[in-house]
C-alpha cells in the first residue's frame, strides 16, 4: 500500500480496478467505490449519501486486449 503513503484511508473512488488490487484493498479494510459519470464533487456526494456502488470482483478488469479495452 505504498501508493497511499501511510495515510489512513477507508475508501477510494475509481473508474476501474483489477481483481488483485481490489482484494488487497479490501483485505486492508478499504472499500473501492465505482465512479459514475459526473464530477468529483458529484461522486463525493453520492458516496456520502450511500448511493455510489461498490466494486465487486465480477466487475474488475481481467487485462487489456489489443485495443486497450478491458477484458471482463
């Protein structure tokens, strides 16, 4: 978790994530929320209201194809 630079974090908002990263975050008690279209402030409002969806393993990226699209 060196990317977090030792900061106390209990949640992140991301547009995409791999299964390994999601598992590591969840093992540390960090929830990964799935960003939706809109601004950062709109996504923050959704997380505060409990309406931003959590990422699940079946939504994670399994690698990228030749066109850089996610393979789910």
